[in-house]
C-alpha cells in the first residue's frame, strides 16, 4: 500500500498543501518547527482517524481557524489482489469545532469510525515513543491495544465494551449515595467476561510478538545485548475471580475499580534488568525501533500487504552501525512506502547514498513542500 497524493487544509501549521509522493522512500527535511512531524501526523490521521500526538481532534486545527481537512489518495497493491492490479482509495477526514468528525473512504461516510481501524495501516516511529518506556502503564496498554485492534476486530469490540462497563462501574463508586449493589454485580459479570477475553488475547499476542521483536533487536544491534518483555495482568493470576471480588472493599474506599484488565502492563528488560533504569539512551531507542519494526512485521503478516512506515527523526542517538543496520533493514523488499524526516537533509542523503539509494527529497519552506 502507498499514498500517492496528500492534500491538507488548515491542518496544524499548514494552511493549504498539495503534494505527490513516491511509492518507495520519501525524505522530508526542513528546519526545526517547519512542519515535518506534522506532515507525518497528517498521514497517521488518515490511517487511524486521529493524531499520533494529540488526544483532542480540534487541537489539530490551524490556530484561530475552526475547521481542518486531510485528504489522501491510497493505492493498494497487496498480495491478496490479482497480480499487477491496483485498487485506489480516497480517504477524507474533516474536523469542525462543535461538529461530529467526518471520515469517508471513496465518498462513503463511516457510521462507526472504528470500522476504519486496520484498513490502511501505518507504523510511526517518533521521538515521543520514549514515553512507552518512561511513562506509566497506560502508554504501553495504548500501544498494545492500538496494535491488536488493527489486526483483530473482535478485540477492539471487547475493549470498547470493557471500557464502557468500567466507566459505568467507576461512576457508581464515585457517587456519594448508597451503592447500587445489583448494578455493581451486573457490571462485575461484564468486566470479568470481557476482561478475561482481552487478557487471553493480549497474552497470545505477546507470545507471538516477542520472538519477532527479538529478531529485529538482534539484527539492529548484532546481539550486543539481549532484550525481552513480560506481560503482567491481574487476570492472569491464579484465582483472579476471587481476587477481583476481594478488591471490592478497596474499590469502595478508593472510589474506583482497582483490579482488572485496565491495570495490565508490559515490563521491558535489557539483559534481565529493567530497561527504564538501566538502558542507555541509544539502547532504549533501539528497543523502541525493534518494537515498532515488529509491529510492522506482524501487521504485514496478518494483512498480507505492507503498511506505510513513518520514521520521524529516527537517526538521532543511534550510532553509525545501528543506523546502517536500520537502513539496510528498511531497504529490504519487506518494506513498502517509507517517510523519513530529518532536520539535516545532508545526513539522510549520505546515509542512503551508502546503500546506493536515491530517495525523493522534499524540503519544507513556509508551509510548502518543495521537491
Ligand atoms: N494547531 C496548530 N496551528 C498552527 N501551528 C501549529 C499547530 N500545531 C502545531 N503548530 C506549529 O507547528 C510547528 C511544529 O511543527 P513540527 O512539530 O511538525 O516541526 P518539525 O519540522 O517536526 O520540527 P523539529 O525538527 O523540531 O522536530 C510549530 O511551529 C508549531 O507551533
Ligand atoms: Mg519533528
């Protein structure tokens, strides 16, 4: 899959933009603050119908305006299509303050935006991924959920149900009136049922994901260190149902549900020590890149076509060897269309020159992309 054309209207720092891309490697250069990351975020929007960086849609509208629009022309050329045939899609996303988000594919409006998830997959690697290591478990669950949701529709539905009943249960716990225990019991049943399904899926997924991650890490680093991760979940504990009910007193006291799938975590290790504490900056970055490359690989396996790879400022903090390995890897025919941003275009051009590739290079100046 690749995107051939992108149009923006009042998206972040872009007033209007129309640009055509190459089907293989596109490098975006420009000074700090020029809009390189924003451009990748616009692409991400078309894939996930939301920003990679901001949770509120309206924050992506150009300052002092009240609407924005992103449009992209996609070309599918996956293995599940007949050889040499291509299918074209136009994705259109518009946000207006005070209105419902509009998302269309070939002029057909989605009734449920979740139906779009997984149809046009992309994998972003950005400096803010560091949050996956540095921040709390929520970031890691979000990563996991977003990844599994793209390849498993049932998982996404279970997650939506679970989160719905969780917020209902928490709302009751927060009330200052006498607790409606019948209602709590109903929610308990749903939470246990959906929670167990989610946990089982996450565990199965992690088992499949770990060796793919390790393979990528080893390739990037020539096995200089060994990395792994472990999935931790309340619902994997022995006797978890009793433990769930036993937590009730604590839930009442703290006015929220304290036991369940919404507390799951993934613990990252480097040479059997916690990565967050003991990994160097470059090791942490390599870990994150390997994680994302594994994400790419697993989506490719399941979908039978190549996601688009978005690499934002990827070369910082990596040593020359790791950069070389990374470039060798993404030049492999496993990868399809790739976007690379770099504030130093000479560096990017030089890195690609070492493996005899001439990527399309765009420079951003005053909100315009110059080929
Ligand atoms: N909603 C918005 N409206 C207008 N401008 C915005 C909006 N959101 C972000 N910006 C501007 O976009 C610019 C940042 O763009 P971006 O993060 O894409 O830069 P970059 O080229 O990736 O820079 P760097 O090299 O530092 O990573 C900033 O100047 C910021 O003020
Ligand atoms: Mg940037």
